[in-house]
C-alpha cells in the first residue's frame, strides 16, 4: 500500500492551480466575446432594416472582438469584388478584453483570504491564463472564416498572442505588488517614461479635441449624413467613442513632427498637408487640417512633445540629484528609448489599412513616430535632466559654519572695586547679616589720611593700585531646605534693636 508523499501533493496542487488558471483565461475570453455579441445583437434588433440573420450578427461580433485585439479583417463584400483589408482597430474596444485577461491573471496568482492553497509560479500563471484565452481565440478565428469579415491569419498569429501575453503579464505584475527593477537607474527611467507618455497622449487628445471643435460644422454634417434613424446614429456615436483613443495617438504623432498618412502619397504634418487625401465621410475625419501650408496654429502642436520631454527630463533630474552626471544622462536616454518604443506600438495599433489602393496606408507610421519620440528625448530631455540635477545639487552642498569668536580678555579692575565686590559676596547663604560690620582697613592708613603709595615707586609720581582680576562667581548652591527638620520658614529678618520675647515661666 502506497501513501501520497508531500511532494506529490504539492505537485498535484500546482497542477490544479494551472488548470484553474487555464479555465480562468477561457472564461475571460468568453465574457469579452459575449459582451460584444450582446451589443451587436441589440443593434441588429433595433435596426429598422436588418441585414442578414442572427448568424450574421454573431459573425460581426466575432470580427469586432478580433479587431479589438489588433487582428486585421478582410471585407469580402466590396463593390469591386476584390477583398479589402480593414486594419484600424478601435482602441477603446480593446479595454474590455485586456482588463478581463489582466483580472484573470491577477486573481489566479493572488491568494486572497485563503493563503494556504497552492499557487502556480508567475511564469506558469501567465502561460496558463494566456493558453486558455488563446484556445477560445483560435475557435473564434476559425468561426470568422465563414463570415463576411474573416480574420487575416498573419496578424492573428502576431498581434493576438502579443496582446494576451502582455495583459496576463501585467496582471501577474500587479499581483506581485508592482515591483520595479532593483537598479535605481532602471526604476527612475520607467517612472519618467510613464509620466512622459501620459503627458504626450493627453496633449494629443487636446489637439484632437481643439481641431474637432474648430471643424464642428463639418463633423455634424458628416454625422447626420451617415445615418438618419436613431439606431444608426447611436451606432455611429458608439464607433466615434471607441475611436477617441486613436484620435489622441494621431494628435500626438502630429505634434511630434512625422504626422500621419491619409492614403498613399498623402502626409499631414504641422508644416502642411501634402497631396490629395481620399478619406471617407466620418465625424472624426472632419478634424483633419486643411490642404496647404501650415500656419502658427498648426506649429503650436509642437508644444505637446515639448511639454512631455520637459516633464520627462525634470523627473529624471529630480531623482538623480545625488547621482553622477553620467548616470543621470544614461537614465534620461533610457527613458527616451522606452517612451519611443511605447509610442511606436501605440501608433501601429492606432493606424492601419482601410482598404486597398490609396487607402492601404492610413494613420501614423509606427517607426517614424517612435524615432521622433527618441529624438525629442535625446536632444532635449537629456540636457533638461542634467540641468535640473545641477540645480538640485545646490541644495545638497553643506553650508559654511560660522567662525568662532574668541572670548574677550579680562579687564583689570581697581582694587577698591574688587574689595567692595569681595565684601558684598563674603556673606554666605544662611549666615546672619551684620549691619555694624566694617571692611578691614589698611594697617598704615589713618581714617582720614592720605592713600598709601605703591611700593617701589617714585615719591613724586602718583600712586596707582595694582590691577586685580574680577573673581569668578561662586557656583549656586542647590540646597533642599525642606529636608532639614530644624528649618522653619520666615518672612523677614529680625532687627538688632527688637528685643526677643521673654521665655515662658515654667512655674506659671
């Protein structure tokens, strides 16, 4: 008869934890797909002219779910009959699937209240959660091949695993307490990168909002022209909201300098719009700059990367006050490279093809946006970091101590003053004060006679008393008179002429 050992129990518990993580990943994929399916089905039911049946609505939902993960779709029902790619993913749609994967990985690794149950390793958790999610995604890819929006297999094999693994890794990092690298330079570079990205994307959103408000009339005309019924307008409004993060990335790329493409051979930069754009009618596309050379209004978009670079360099400089200049410069350069890498990924996700021919290139070019971000950080962020570091080191310098002042020399005091001071301090504490006591007179001095002359001096010169230094004051006596049993407090001293009261007669 064999008994299970502790090692086998532990291995069995870890296997169960990995299986649970795999199930959590599959459930996360199903929840995201189900939420989009409910939304698309509700729009199909509320449409006054529904096209196709419930199967078509489910195919559209699966296509949107794959598009949210960065997978390109292929439109087969075109006017020319040729398949056309659709690669611009609404980035707001990706928020729900990414959050679901993040939560599944975090809850799998976080023990919660039950800290005794076995847990999988961080790498095992990422692999298990991503594996369960990708199993469901593979089924969805196969299902979409029979619909009007099949998935592109190349982008499905590249972007889909990358997004899922990144979200699962972020969930594990959160469950571990969001640790940063042990090296102080790497941690400071990551913090500065995050702050610079927030500033850059926020500034890009401001650029897009200002341009859309400036072209509000064209945007309203495009909105009303796409759909006349309330259900169609609601669908267009949801699509506009889902594309708002894309507009923020477009605005950031426009301010960085490279801008974005509006078709083959058409480029929009702060210097102007070159080429003949062929864009569809859509509310967000009404905010595009007009054709021709740019003005100071367009050049003002460069303030966004300028502010982001200044904030990034300031963050590094504040952190590197006590570091050598070489470490501060390398940290600022690493932060610029990290920010450029993330901007390149965001630019690739925000753009893509809208069709074939002239619309095959639409949106920011990822490598141009990333390279421009690195150049901004290297040319401006590094000097700003060094300047802030040098300014901060001024506060770290020790202040000079005040010079010590020598004690003043003792001033000679005449003998008459020192004698009077000695007589006044001669009475000790607790001794009676004699009003008739007189200071001792000199032996050769008469009461009214002249003052004696100094020994060894000429009789014709006036007598000068020898200087006597002032004695140091006597230390104060710390006497506790309350402990003396014979001590009786009194309010005044009796005068010498007051007779003492007669003692009581014992015979009386």
